[in-house]
C-alpha cells in the first residue's frame, strides 16, 4: 500500500484479487453515500436502485471531479477523488516505464481516443484564436479525422510518400503547407504513431523540430502505442529535440480494459491541467477504476512481461506470415518501421478477380478471424465531406491490395497459429474460385468476340 498511496506508483508485484477488493472497499466507505446514517437532500446523492450496479462499481458511485473541473476533489466523495488521483499517478508511472521517461503529467479521461483528441484541440483554440487549420499527415482511420471536424477545425491532409513498401511522412509537404497557410493560422500538427501497415509511425522527431521552429503546437495520436517501445521512444525523442504538447492513448488497446477511456499525457504540466479543466462537468469513474484494478493486479513486472510477450509474438507472426505468403506466391510487405502491424500482399488474388479480395475478408470474418483487415485497391469513401481515394490504404494509389494482421498486447501463440491455419484455407478457396471466374470470363469473351467483361 505504501508504494501506491504514498509514492503513487504501480507496485512491482501484482496484488491478489482479495487485496484489491479490500482496498476498493476502503476507498468506497470514504464516500458520503456509503456513510451510516447519511441524509442526502440534493439532486445527486449517489443513490443506486440496483444492487448489482452498486456492486459492479464497488459502491464508488459519485464519479470523479466536480461540475467545473474533472480533476477537482469532490468533498462528498473523498474515496472516489483519491481513487482518481492514485489512478493518474499510477498510469504516469507506467507511461514512464514504457519509455517516455520525461513525461510530467497525465490524466485518465472517460472518453475514447477520438473525443480525447477533440478535447485537446478545443483547449488549444483558446491559445490560438485565429487558427482554423490542423496539419494532418494522412491516416485512414475515421475517428482521428472526425476529432478535428468535431472540434470545428479544417483538416489539411498531407499525403504520405511511398518509400519501398512503406508509407511515410512527407516532411517537405508539411513545412511547405505551414509556410503557405501561415503559422498563426494553424492550430497544431496532428501526428500519429500506432497505425496499420504499410503506413508506419510519423517522423515525430522531424515534425517536432518543425513545430518548435514555427511555434506551432503538436498533438500526437498514440492510440495503441504504449505497448510499443518504438512508438514510445519516438515520443520521447520528439519531445527532446523539438515540441510535443500532448499525446493521447487508448485504455482498452494498451491495458486490456473495456472501451471507454483514454489517457492524455504531456511534458508541460500546466498545459495538461488546462486540458483537464476544459472537460465540462464531472465524469464516470469506471475507466479509472478499470485501469487501476488492472495495473494493481499486474504490477510493473506483470505489465513488462505482457510487453515482452507481445514483442516476441510480433516476431513469430512476422516470420510465419512470410512463410505463408511465399507459399501463395505473395509477399510480406517490408515495413520495418511499423512495430505492431504487418501487411501481406494480395496481388495475385486481386489480378484474378475484382471481388476476390473483399470475399477473402468476408470468409475470414465468418470463420471467426477478427481484427484482420483486407484492403482492396481503389476504394473511395467520403468522411465529413472530404473524399479519400484509396481509403483504408492511407494513399490514393497504393501499388497492391493487401491484408493486415497485428501483434497487440495480450496476443497468444495459439491466436497466431489458428489465424494462419484459417487464412491458408481461405486463400486456397478464394484463389480457386477466382481462377474459375477468370476462366469463365475468358471463355465467354472468346465466344462473343468482346473484350473483358465490365462490372
């Protein structure tokens, strides 16, 4: 208890469940709704009709913060307020452990990554009232794009450059756009670390230097980057050589808890406090409760072991997926800068049939393979009136269709082996059907004397 309560750090060895429950019950009896003889006459007194709901929340009903400040101590809820402070402190300790050693402040916010990014942008609005643009190196993920729209800003999409198989940040285009728009009209640069291959993490060091030189804020979408030492190293280095104002990461993706929370962290303590004060009203304690229970259960040794296993599984998935790709006359795309996600070409499948690539995705899903993304060539999608060509591939014209797979925290060898076995079967079936369709079309064309059939 001394390490957690006095030092505000995650214990090295995880606690057992009974110790954690005792600790939470001790916190709960500090809240006024659990006082014996309590008489509540206000509109918000922590009353709960269902015993099941009360037990699910360990009777910590008041949430966190006060109506004007999510970080403020609530006098009626001393236990919940202490839980909030401890959670933020323990999470800060783990972020340092994961690689961002000079981070100074963070807080758990009861919103997922997209809305948490929006909160950062809204806070910057008060610092840069003339600004209307956000510089955004393209990543085809709707929530980070919509986070800028929701905040009332105009995203300026910077297309990536193709280097080998990798899609990387076009640093020259970023700087050129800053010069053409004027630094004072730009709210921030919105960069990304964790992403689907063949896109790789942005060049954070170069972007951070540009932001420092032009005095432009820099917000990093680090959605599932805490689990990657490479992503965390990029953030640490970016802050060392240039400017990073805040980086945002998901709770569920990095700490294996239910969806609904994120961590906003940064290197300037006062700015992170400004963001927390921008949040209107009090908030649910559920995300804080979930991540605190998880980290107390794991301890630093348990969390480091999960990070180690994830990295080992990434190497295993990479080597085995390469073998499978070779067997199907495809190839594992060379994306050494992406430490979490992999991509395998589907070029031969795509050449035989227009529908074969998307059919493969459907087959995998119906066979209970979740998380694998099949990306066809040339798909177009409009998001908030902005049309993305080649949507999902992070580029207008990526050279081939491909399939994504990721080694994320908690993945097991069994997951990889079952995935590869099912993918192999699906590829064989899809290729066979695609060849049959191609032969039918060729026969039909030769009989009619026409060219290739149109869709």
